[in-house]
C-alpha cells in the first residue's frame, strides 16, 4: 500500500491522537530504518528511547522467536520462569528488593502511585496520600499519571483530575520544602525531564530531596521510564546521581521494543502490595520477559553500555560545538544518549528538514530537539547528524538575514 493511500486509511480508521511524520516505516536494521519507498533513515528517535539495541538485534530476535514458539502467555495465576528470572536480574542490579511487572511506563507509574499511597495508608492512615511532582514533568496518559504530569496541556479537557497531587518547580528546593505537609506521602520525579524539554536534575537538589524524604518518612519515586536501561551510560540514571529512591519505574527500553513496564521497590515498601491489591493481565508475560532478559544480558556484557557512554559524551560535545557556531541554538543539555537542543526557531521545522536528509529526530515542545538514538549509534552517524544540523541552521540563518 503506497504511503499516501496508507495515510488516507489511517486518517479514516485510526483516532487522531498522533501527528505522524509523512513516511511509512516498514523495516529496520541496526541504527537505520527504511520506508515503503526504500529510503534509508538514521534513527535518532529509537522508538522514543525504546530500541536500545537498534532494530533486528540477533539476540533479541532469537529470544522472542524461541519464547513465542514455547509459550507466549498464561497469566499471573501461575509462575513462569522468564518473569522470575527477570525480576531477580533487576533486583540483583539495582537498589530494589521486589518487582511488579506491567505493560508500559504509564502503568508502571500508576503502580508506583498506588504503592506509595497504600504504604502510607497502611502506616499512617487515610489522611496521608498526597504526592508532589515537578512542573514540566511527564508520567503518562492514564488519569492518575496525567494528573501527576506537571503540564496543563496534557491535562486539558480531562477535568476533574485525580485529587491528591501538587506541583513544584524542578530543582527548586525551597519551593519543595514549602509544599510539604503532613499529608505528603511521596515525591515523584524524573532524573531527566524528557518530554518536558530535557532538563537534568541537580545532584545537590536530589541529595537534599533524599534527605527530606528520609527525615519525614516520605517515599522518593524515580520515574526512570526514559532514563533507565543504559540510556544515560549506566543501567539506571540514579547510579550516576548517587541517590537511591524507594520506588523506581521502568519501561521503554526494558523490552527493546516489546511492551513491558516494571515498578521496583524496597522490601518495606513492596510489602504494601498483597494478593488482590494490584494486578495486570499481560504484565510480565513470558514473551515480554524473554525479550527483556535478552536486552539485559546484552547490557550486562558491558560493550553496549561503554558505547552509550562514549557516544553520549561525543554527541553532547558535538551539539555544544554546534551551539557555539550557530546563534539559532540557545542551549544544549542532557546526560548520556538523552540530549536536548533548544533552538530559536520552530523545532518541528528542523525535524522536517532532518527527515528530508535521512535522519529521524524528535521535537518536544516548540523549541527543543530531543536526540534519543539506539545505544549502538556510531561516531560517523553522529558526525553526519551534526553536519546536517549545521547545514539546516546555516540555511535558516541566511533566509532570516535575507528578509
């Protein structure tokens, strides 16, 4: 089906919840994807931080094939080995003691919110249920997680929102301290606000937040849906920030493209969930867990994480040098292979220009480009992207000067 015909059918049959780019991707290999017409694109979106190992990684493909032939699903009424093995692997390589599996980042955050409230209710009674989140955060699209999200544009039209959430400015300690009350059960934040414009948490701020939470027995929740599983150069971003949460959420890269989410917690917190307190029909099914195990094993080998660290530093340096050369670039920020570039112009214009030149990039908001490629991205591919960006900024600067 040609792209235009496919687009027309999509417009007819799919709800209009996405503003899609005008291409139809049919296959991928490594860091590249190909459209219906056979054009090649270097993927600096990575399925929105999902395709950690790129496209068609042999270990992931083989794991999915083998598990699909053996057992795809049976429900959480029974034990399955892939789920238990994945839970143990997550626990062995993180702060956590126990894991709850689900299907997405929103569901993982929903579980974290419920767990925090349940823990606080069991320990302190019904009056301690409020959760403080950050302005410009993003935690998902369910009713609870869009309420937790500190962006009005995400919440608009869905009122009344879920009660019990308040918002403070990211990295502003005094404002957070002022917002704390005897009703506060948890503080929830992203180590890097991805959808909010690629803003990195301050280490000093995070350390102070951890101390506040410990002093008041308030739970600290890290949303590592986007930053987890090697995105920042370590398995989890909190490892670089030297602050451990009480609850952490994962999804996106965890399954390398197969949908899976996870909510991890320390033992005292995790015990608030008993039989019947929370559940997911598809959560942690054998197929998804087999995929995640394959991804995890590749990351633990170390070579991909080393590549992510090197390329994260290289990409950050290159974007910063681009900023120094082009007045259309306001700022560069990020950590590892989650980098943001704030531009004077409409970021979507840059996205469209990159697409024409064979690069998939992403815009968050009106003025921020987000770069979240597979962790196997190479230096020549980064160099080519930087050349394309420089050409785009030069052309737009010349057009502006001509007018």
